C-alpha cells in the first residue's frame, strides 16, 4: 500500500501516468518469435483448485484464469473472476519471488527495472507447467509495470501452442491502461484469438466482472 501510494504520488508529481510508463528505455520492445513450444516440460500436473472454486455452483471448466500478481492486487480480481465463472484458476508464480527491493520502480538498478528493460528477459516460473489442452478460453491477468506486462507473462505465453484458443487479457495498475501491454503480448501467442482486454480496480465486484464476461460471450463455448 505504501508503495502504491508512493507510486501514485510520484506519478502525480511527474505529471501523470504517461511519465511513469516511459521509465524503461526499451521496455516495449519484445521478440516477435513466439516459438510456441507446446508445454516444453512434459511433467505437467494441474495444481488443485481451491475449495472455493470447487464449490461454485456454475461451471465453466473450459475456461482458465491465469494470473501473475506481485502484491496480490491482480490476484483479488483473478480469484473473483474465476469464482464467478466457475473457471479454473492458475497462479503464475515466479521461481524467484519478487522482493520489495525488486519492485522498486524508482531504482533503475532494481530487478524489475532491469528485467523490463531487457527484451530477452524471461523470468522462470515455479513448479510444473500447467497443461492448457482442456481450455479453449484463457483469461490472462497481470499488473502493469511501466506500461507493460511483467516479463514473466512472456515466459508464460511462450510455453504453449495457442492455435484455436481465445485469450482475454486483464490487468490492474495505478492508472495506466492495458492497450500497450496487449500489443506487446499478442505476438507471443500466435494463432490465438485475442478479445479486447480490460483494466480493473482491485475492488471490482463479482457482478461487474461477470457482466464483462457476458459481454465477451465466452461462457457457453
Ligand atoms: C515495478 C512497478 C512498475 C509499475 N508501473 C506502473 C505503471 O507504469 N503504470 C501504473 O499505472 N501502475 C504501475 N505500477 C503499479 C501496479 O501496476 C499496481 O500497483 C498493480 O495493481 C499491482 O498489481 P499486483 O498487486 O497484482 O502486483 C507499477 C508497480 C510496480 C511494482
């Protein structure tokens, strides 16, 4: 919270979030070769869904909500979204967790500053590869870091073969929109149909999220 406030304050002082987005010199530049390797790690095992998700009355198990969240904001939205749809939930967990120092956007030498400035950065994901075969719709959630998705999203997208799947991005942020990050991510999931993404506040209600899902028309796939 302290960090978010400090971030927002620094944004106000810098004349708006556009200034914050511009921090990395080359953060928007990503490799175009998706490689689309299909689950390179053969020992794929699904992680257990929480009891909450299992108990939900509705069921949309052809839908996965995959998310990365460094400070639990996106996580809250992802959980509400998955629960509302009765979809499965997968957390993209970094092998090396992000510390407070790592997340220091005011330090050009911090881990996130370095990663976001490096087009080749692919932070490792912990655990086994979550199998995507049974899902035809994948919501992908993340925080905005300097106007972009964290590089671990590139690691995630490049793990899979996306042909025939529908991808729907969503994010949380101090105020930045989702558009720039989607432009960067799309080439990493070639063959997928991308529906319009959306930025959410952490207190977005289940009703609001479900109304969005209904607009998208993906529930009865
Ligand atoms: C390294 C870093 C860079 C950030 N860059 C931006 C930004 O460019 N624009 C913005 O609105 N918020 C930015 N934020 C704020 C986060 O997007 C916001 O707090 C988000 O909701 C955190 O999500 P999480 O708790 O799921 O990690 C940044 C935060 C961090 C740690």
